[in-house]
C-alpha cells in the first residue's frame, strides 16, 4: 500500500500555551471535589442491599422457631455446581415438631462451589432456604468455607411465614384426636 | 421337553393399531404391547384384578353385527365394519381382549375420566411430597402431572388419618397417602399367604390396617412397599435415607439362596441404599424376600478384609502371590471352593485345582426352604460349580474327607475361597497343621489362621454370573466400587492359576476376556458370552446333572424334577 504523507496541522497560539487544556482539566477536578463521593469506604462503610439481592444461601426458621427445612433434597438435586449436601433424618415422634417427621441431620453448603444462582431458593417447597443479604464469605481453609447446618441457621435467622402449613396440619390432627374436625 | 401349547391369539385394535394378543390378556397389558400407557393404581400383573381405583377407564367398542342375521354391519363411509362404541367407559384391567375389540385411550371422554378420578384421589391427599419417600417413583405424582387439574377445588378440611403407623417391624404406614388400591392386601393374601391386612371404616374414612393383634411381619412384607403405587407404605430401613432420584440402578442377583431372585441395587456415590426385586417371570415374578434386602449391609462393615497379609503382616498382592506359589511347589494342596463364588471364580478355581492336581471341595449350606423364594440350598451357585466341573457330586456341610487328609498329613496347603473352614468342620488344630491361603471378604477364624490373606469383593462390587436352582445362568453387575484395599477375586485367582501352572502363562482376569475361554472350555455354556447373556438369564441344559439329590423343595417357578426311577 502506498504511504500518504499527511501534513500536521500547525497549533494555534492558545494551544501552544497549553492553558485551555489545563483549565478544562482543573474544572473537572474542582467539580468532583465538591460533589458527594460515589465510592464506599469498605469495610467501614457497607452498601445498602437492594431487594431481591442474591447473597449467601441460608436456612431460616419460622416465627415459632421451627426449622423449616424437611430435607426433601430438591435443592441438592437442582444445585448446578453441586454445592449442597444433605443427610436426611427423622424427627422423633415425641418431639414438638414430630408431625413433620423429617428434618436434615446435616446440611452443608460449600461456599467455594456456590455460584449464588438462587435455584435452591426457587425450588424449595417449604420456603426454607433463602439467599439473603450476606455477600462476603471468607475463611482461612477450605473446610472453613463450608457452611454447616448451625451456621446456616445462624446466618438465616427467622423470616415471616405466610402459610404455617405444618401448624395447620398439627391443629387438624389435634382436632381429630379430640373428636372435632374430620374423622 | 414338551413345548407349551401355543396361546390362542385374538386381534384387538388399540387407538387405531391392530395387535394380536393371547386370549385373556387384559387391556392394560395389550396396550403395553403397543407402547400405549394406560394409567392404573390397583392393577398389578402378578395379583388378581379388583378394579377399584378406576384409573384405567378406557372407551370400548365392538364390531357391529345385525342382531337378526349376525351379518356384519358395514360403515358406508369407510367401507369397514361399523364399530359400536359403548356410551360409558370401562376399566381396562378387568376387560379381556376379545376378537375385534376396539379401544380408545386418548379420546376426550377417557381424558375426562382420568382427570375426574385424579381429582377424587387427590381430595384428601396430604400433599406432603417433600417428606414422602415415594416422591420420584410415585404413580400419584406421575398421573397428577399427566391428568391433574393443577389446583384444588376442594376447600373443605381434609381428612385426618393415622400417620407413621408401624404395620410391622419393617413397614411403616401413612394412611393419609393411601389410595385404597388394596395391592398390599392382595399380596399378603395371594402371594405371601399371610392374610393380615385389611380396610376398616367406610367411604372416605376407609383405613388400611393390620388385623388386631397381628402384624405384617412375614419375610415378604417389604414387597408391599414395592407395589404400593403411592407413599402409604414405606420401608423402615430405607425411610428418609435418600431420595430415589439420586440413586443409580444396577441389576444384580439375590445371593441368599439358590432361587437367585433378580434384584436391582440402588446406590449413590458408591454407597448402597436399598435392594429391590427386578421382574423376572421365570424366577421371582416381581418379588423378593425381606432377608435378601439386607444383604447390602455386608459391604460396609468393620470386619471387611482390607489388606493383603502374608504371615500376619501387611503385604502386597504380588508378594503374596509369590508366597502362595512357593507353597504350591511343595505340593499337597487342597482347594475349598464356594457355592457363593461366581461361575467365573469357580472356573478359575477349577483351573487352579487342575494345575495343582489338587482335590476340590465345596461346603453346602442347607436351611429350611419357605416354598416361595427362599430355597433350602442357601448357596446361590452350587449348580455353577457343577457346570464348571469344579465338583462332580453335591457338597456336604462338613469337610470330613479334607479333615481326614489333613490328619493323615497328605495336605500341606488349603486354599479357601471365602469359606470359613472352622464352620465347615475343621478343628483349630487341623487348621494349624496346614498353611491356609484365604481369599474372602470378611474376617473370620479362617482368615485369622490363614498364612496368606487376599481381601476380596462382595457380590455388589464385581461382575459375574450365578447358576440358580433351575440351571438358569444369571448375571450380576458391579454396583459400587470395590472396598478400599480389596482386590478383584478374578485377578487374584488368575494370578494364582498362572503361578501354579508349569508354563506360567497369564490367565485372563477381565470378565469378558475370561468368558471367551469359559465358553470354549465348558460345553454346557455353548456360545454364551457375558456381554450377550440376557438380563433375565439363560436356561442351561441340566440333563447331565439331573439325577443328583438336590436339597431344594419346590419354590415359585421351580418344580422338583421327578426322580428318573419313578417313571421307569
């Protein structure tokens, strides 16, 4: 290809002094100096978490303190990176929640595997697992990055319940046992 | 052999497709032959028909004939015989194929019927699928997906029925989930012959229960769990252990007796969770005994052998094979094979015996047969030892001949393939006189006394075949990886055979390679190969061994062979 020599445009006087460029730069600087800061001084300052944010998956209890998970293992099945591992167990009949019959013996979520997709929350038929506001997980070892059942309930806390499905079941059973209700 | 009479065939038309089926076949089975699914709950191919679930309603029609002349009435539009469709649906399970029968399973009426039945069944259903063990293999779930309304019109309070009731030591009943199909009742009555279940109360209060003072505790009780189309009956052993959709299914064979019931091993990530029967109409139909379902527990026990040992010290496989080879060179070897070993292992054991010119023995285990699916011979594969030629006569429970040889000093080394020699009648003093080479799965007095120990695999950890009491060759597959430290029995045996033979040539230990020589050397097996052996097994010609005094009495699908002298 042929080379086309292009004449450089000669600079004007103002351009040769560099002053307009310096001032326009300083204008931006001063403007930013008086504007409120747009960054956060993390970790002293924390962001406000918007609704629907998908943080660390946690297990929740209902307002009566019953653990909602019944270890149906649907989250374990649906989890794309296979981060969830559940060992199901039976609730003894004498227990106050004996009518629920089933609860997890162990519930582990490996946060090194979790991709925060929220499918576990979506699939949960008992509304027991939620991706809440917690976004920062750190640890010194791989083992520390696995959230066990106790930690999951600690992170999750209690959330309001719309249905009280199992309480209704219990009261129907009690009514039946005392001759009321059906059967 | 006399060929069974050919069944009379009748042609029926299902959803426009003609098929010839044996007379007496019901519509559900006939539809299955043309890959048309007729949903059902109460019908079970191996139980009587009661027709109480009403799920299999289909539309039925018969070719029209003139009432007076019996001449076919033709339809001028199609040029074919006119079909008189019945105005109301009929149940498929109790309708037998008759010539020219026409069935519609996809018409709007049938669809409406199914939706109606589903709605009734779901009215009082507790919808506790998240805690129900049947979820994933539940007919109610499947049919609700296909014919469910998707929402409930029932706003009244649902029935409350007993939950978590123990019907027996192995079966838990949840009455709320029960759809009253009565399969379990019919099974107990007709197959297990232990009529303990029944319905009490009426209408929507109907409840399944055991008769007062009785329990569902016969050795076949867990079959009721298998045939329960919903989650009403669950197994105490499998309850809440694992969801079925995680489990891998591997075909296997029950080893508790010579019946050789076909089974499925359900495992996840190398752990077995349950055993269930697999349908084989020639062996076990769709049943198996409860006792056989617990056999998977032998896989993970504390007394599993996990290290190769030479003179009590941990060693390596090849060192142990060399040590065995040294003992073989001194002569005086006897081989105690096992009726629990696979055909392939017995074949290699026979090769080992031939190479060493050693006598081979087997130990019999005789218990009480239950005339159903547990035979008197508690070894799964004594017939295999006959077929491979490891033994010529039936074994006895005690190794008296071997004991005498040891006392006489003729035997210096005993190779035991998983048999506990002390249980088979050898004294500790006799064991101390010889050096024992033990290849087995679990620790026992023999493995403790053995000079060389090879840790072997259980039936769930290897491939192989058994020959059951009918001389049916049946294969089992590896369901889970071998126990850490254990070696495939075939590898050990192949190495021992190579060490014992004068030429020292390698022997195939991989099952498919081994089968080429097995089939070539054993005429009874003909052209069978492991890979082309059907999953339901292959009946071998048993005439060479017909006159032997077998321990078995009649069981399901097994009749005692008439003694040859009786007819002569």
